[in-house]
C-alpha cells in the first residue's frame, strides 16, 4: 500500500469482519496520511481541518461531500465556524476498511490542491 494507490483506488462494498483491516494495515495506512489518527477505540479514523473562516470551511465540506457521493462512502462530519472534523469508519465491517483509507487520501488531496 502506498499513497498513490490509495488516491487512485475507488471504494467497493465491503461487508463482514473479514473485510476489515488488521491493526498492521491500519497503522501502515495512517503512516501515509499525515494528521489522521485512530479514534473511538480504533473503530474509526479522524482528522481536524482548520480554515480561515466559515466560507472556506463550507467549501471544504462541500468538496468532501462530493468525494462521498462519488465513492458512495460517507464520513461523519463535525462542522464549526473555522474547522471541520472528518471521521471515517465502515459500519458494515464493524470498524475500518480499505474504503476509509481511500477516502481519507482523497480528502488529503483537497488540502494539497
């Protein structure tokens, strides 16, 4: 797994515990995603993004929504005036799947661009 492969990949339906990531795979994926961390006893990953104002925060939220729609994998978002917390997990596997890392990599690209 590398960051380029995550950016290029697309989400597919994943169900059951067998589709979940191992702790080793999660750690390897997080090493590629600066600032992302495990949360909720390891059942989700999260990152807080900061912005100059509400307008820029909402532009980011809309871009994340576009990724979610395109990939059919939807994060939990906590939206504030100048920040947004993005949380990914895959409910159908009861934890984290490759889809979470794929979408986190795509969200990272928003900040890079």
